[in-house]
C-alpha cells in the first residue's frame, strides 16, 4: 500500500493544505507475466500480479472526513487503507476542516475546491482515471453531507455518492436548513458558512433547489446511497434527505444500519462495506 500526505497550495482556497492519497500498490509488479512466472514457480496465469505500466490509472474515491477531524484521521481511525488495497481503488482524502465542504458565504469556497480544482490536480499528478464511471464521492458525518452536497454541485464528476451518517451541513430539506439557521448553532462556523435563514432559500448552498432544477433539466445524476445507524441522533435529519430524494425521483438506496450509533464503529464498518459491496468498483488497474 502506498500512502502519502500531499501538501500543496490551493489556488481557490489561497493557502496550503494537506491531502492524504492512498494507492493500492501491494499487488502490483514491475515484471510482466512471463517474468513473474519465471521468478516464482508458485504462481500461475490466474495469480500473476498486474504490472506497472506508463499511463495506468485507478478508479478513485474522494473521501470527506467528519467535523472536527482532518484527512489523516480517516486512515488512522479506520482501516480505509486496507479496504482500498483489497478493492484496488485509489483514495483521495482532502483536509476540509470545519467547512462543511460548502461555498461559505463569509469565507472560502470549499465546494469549488472539492469539485473543480481537486479532481484536476489529482488527475494531473496521480494515476487517477478521469472518467465519470471511475470516480465516486463519499464521507461520514459532516463529510457525508459534504459528499451529498457536492454530488449535486457537479453531478458530472461522480458515478455514485455515498453519504454515511450525514447530519450536519448540506441538506436537500430547505425548510429544515432555514429552521437550523434561525436559531443559535453549536458550531460558530455554521451561520458564517450558510448565511442568514431568510436568504438561504435559492442560495448557492441550497442543494434542495439545485436538485429540483437538475431534475427538471433532465441532468444525469449520480446514484445516491444514504446510510444511517439506527441509534444515531441525526437520523431524523438524514431521513429528511431520503424523503426529498424520493419526492424528486432521484435514484437512491437508503440503508438503516441496525445497532449502530454516531461513532467510528459505524464509520469503520460502513467504510469497509462501501468499498467492498456498495461502490461499483472494477478492482483492477485500468490500462489504456
């Protein structure tokens, strides 16, 4: 497994930030099949390893961390690296701090960073496939909503979005967001990001309005998988998003994870299930 902390200066954000990049290299070989068989008699045609070749690519998952976390925590608190290796997929985990992955009204445009700048940088500097069918966005907690929101901001970027425990930030339920913004919030960044309640409907971060517009225009949307633990305190808010997906006729699946609460037991297990079972992964390097 190759894991690196990539630090660079974002043009959109205007400062340096860290991005954890995971590449599934453990089962690769610099030798071709014939040489591998010669060097290791225990191998056969079905067990030779894929070969490093110029221009090879990997499917890529953009993974959004939760509130109060940062990019390295995903790999430290879950076995995301190992699950990426097992499924031969590349992970890109940007440090989006307490931004909600949104276009802050009074602050930085993290949404444009995630959907416009980051894919171009990653595809230019790393072996990430540019094809929509090979790109996915997911996240847990705050990162689940960041994934949900940005999948609507740039639906052409992703084949699937997986929102795990998303209960803060972006929501398809505009009325719920107006209610949230009408009262004091435990996170001081909330109102400075999304603005006053009265100006939120139809604003740049109102993904409920954006989703309605996309559906009316017949835009092809990613498939949405929404997952929430049965014991999670944010379950009502999550199910508000699921309800809006149903009302708008957007293809989706809702999974209630029985017995799980809002913690890393939930996010560890469902990170594995997402990579093992939910995302339509090819589980092999992609050659031109």
